[in-house]
């Protein structure tokens, strides 16, 4: 090895060693939490008490998207629902009764997106399936769905027909015995593309290549843990051997283990480094600020992957409403709002002058009257008149203006839900502040103790907070948004310097 190459290797070893030591703990968190996130069904019944979570994860005033919406189920009875499950209260909001009997164990199993009245039944769409409650004997019963992924995005009622929306298809039924699947027509000018965000999301999780891909990403997580541990051992071995030398003790065994440790650190590293580089880079673009420039970018679909399907709405459907005056459906998708004709036979047409919706999704979409709708997301709350295309800011009453260029993916008001006609008043729900009256003269009761005791955080959601770095917000404030890109860049530096050292120093051996 020439002196110049030797000097370069010594410099690279510093870039590999010290950033590697710094990031070891955080990379371990990334790997472990990522493996958990890939197996939601497996761990969905495991909960964690919120008292073990950092400040900011305790419910206060029904915040943290605990409540999504409400439904009147009687003259003086109201059902509120969301991430906390379903709770029944009287019109006076004086007490809240657990209404989750029949849902599977685990708070994650009670994640409810929509509840509607269909005939004499209540029907709930949850993250894990469709449930019906006859109110006698007051128990939720799961309804079998002709679909592999039973995540329900939304429910709606049109006459005597129940509309069930998943992320991929629309279903309809009149009796919950026979459920018909409807493959929606493509949008106008469909170009067979997918969002870059979704593509990178599925690449990062491995889902892009099916279950085998997810298992391979799990393997990458275990490989990363192995490289972290063997790397730390390689850093500690010289100190141990030096200590043995000073004590006059034999160090042959530790020296042999040190060589074995380095050998497998190098071999496993060079076998998987390209996959680790790709996975790390993809993950960096799934969080702000790198998320912002790619949020609405469309790319070609990779052939033979999970996204390569003849369904133009694969993983895109979110909300649905039947508009009686216009005699057409309005669907919100990850590509925006679309109109569909009553027979669902014609191409879906994008709505004119749509309200802004955060990339995190539409949390409120409900009619205000026959001509206007309330649309809420982390971008704000808007009153939308589809026929005229007028969009008004709900709070100011002024014409809403779309932001120009790249900006924050959230607005000033992070709308997580809306409660209508609760004790004669309306309330909107801010993700951080909780339930807020639309008029300043009313307040919503605090969460009672029985609700707080039965609303832990799921292991999956806790792992998500760790994986995204939000778990550290109470320590570093808004700088937590830089956690993922900075840690990703550091990990890339460690990986790239490591493979460069191997190439120049160990490859020929």
C-alpha cells in the first residue's frame, strides 16, 4: 500500500470510527423499531402504558388524534370515536361509557376511522376490519370481507346501501351478508404512475417486493445491529488487549476473537452495504424536510413489484361521500378529490379548485349542507363548495390560497377531527391542543379517568415514534425534524467510509 493510500485509509478510519460510535445507539433504535413496524398484525395486541412514555404522550383535552368524529345514536346519546376506540356519552357530556365490547384486544385493534348508522345497526370501519353492533346485546361483531387487507378507510350510506371503502377498492352491500366488490374506473388521463413518496415508503419497508421483501428488510435491520455490535467490539478489543499486556496475562484468545470479529464485520458489511445504503437513503426522504420536495411527485411504477397492479387506485382511496344534488360520488384519494358518476362506470374526474390537504391525509370530510363540505387535515380546516370551486378558510371566512413553492407539510391549525352537534355545539379537534369549540363560549369536558386508564399507546405506535424521532421532541424541540436526515447522513458516512476502507485494505485478503 502506497503512503498516500495509507494516509487516506487512516483518515477514513476516523470517519468510520467516531461517527459510528456516535450513531450506534440511534441506529440500534432505527433497526429494532423498524422490525417492529414491519409486523403490525403480529404485535397489535401489545400495549404500553402512557405513563412510561415521555412528556407529550399523555392525553390532555382529547388531543393526539385520540378522537376523530362523533355520531348521534339516539335522542340524547352520542358516540365519539377515533384512536381511543368508541365511547358513548349523553347529550350533556357528563359521563363517558366504554363502548368497545367485542373489538379484539389491544388499543390498535380499536383504531376506528368511521362509524355510520345502517338500518338498525351501527357499522364501524377500523384499521383491522369491519364491525357491526346491533345495540342488542351491545357487542361489536366482525363482518367477513372479501378482501385480503381489511383496513377500512371510510364508510358512507346511500339510501339503503352501505358503502365500504378500503385503500384499494369500493364495496357495497344492503344486508352485510353479500358484499360486492367494485373496481373503480381509472382517473381521466391515467398515466400508470405512482407517488414517489409511496414508492420510497414501500421500498424502505420492503413491501414493494411483497412479504419476502419485508423479511429481507428485517434481515437488513439485524445486519445493521450485527455491524454495530461488532464495530463497537472492534473499538474495545485494543483497550482490553493492552490492559492484559500490562497485567502480564495471556491475550492470545482475545486477539483471536478480535480477528474473527473483524473478519465477519467486514464480510457481512460488504455483502449488505449496497442494500443498507439504498434503504437508509429511502428512509431519509420519508420525513421532513426531505419529504417536502417529493411529496406530490409521480414516478413510473416498477414492473413486477407490489405497486405493479391493474388497479389504478391501489393504496390511494381514503374518503367517500355521495352528493345528492350533483348525483355523483366525491372521493378523496392520495391524488386529490375526484368525482364519480352514480353507476361508477365512467372515468373519475378531478375536482375543480380543491381544498388543501396535508400529505398526512384528510381527517375530516363531511357535509355542512347540500352544497358545501368541511375538509380538515394538518393543513387546516376549509369550507369547500364543489359546484362553484370556492374554498374558504373555516377560521377566517376568507378565500383560501394554496401555498406557493415548497413549505411546511402542516399548517397553523393541525385538524385531527370534527365533532358536530355535541350538546348543541360544534367542536374542531387540534392534534396538539385537543377539542376546541367553534365559538369561544364553550368548552369540552376533560377526559375522565376511566377513559384515560383504557387508552394506552400500542407497541406499534410507540415504535413509530421512536423510528421517526418524535420520541425526542421533548428534549430537542422542533429540531427533532432534523433527526432522521442527520442520522441518515451520519449512517451513510459510516457505511461509505467502511466499504472504502475494506476496498483499499482488506479486499485482496
